[in-house]
């Protein structure tokens, strides 16, 4: 899979989930994290997507939920 395909698929999935703010925040956190500081950008994107999906699934998202 080409790099641009990875970025396209991740950005589409983030938009569909409505988690753009969380994704941007997670990317910023990963950039500043020593473990991920020198990791390829596409790999950081994949890690950020995986982490926000897990948080969203577990209900830890900072988005308010209305019942």
C-alpha cells in the first residue's frame, strides 16, 4: 500500500468516526513522546488512529455523549 493511501484511509476513517480533534491531539502527544519522536509519520498516524479508536470504544473519548 502506498503512503498516500494510508494517509487517505486514516483521514477518512477519522472523519467518519467524528474524532478529528482527538486524532490531532493524539498526534501532537506522539510527536512530543520520546518513544515516537523519531518514528515515521505514517507509523505515528497508524498508532494515533489505533489509540483513539480504542479510547472511543472504551468510552474514554473527551467528546460529550448525549443520551
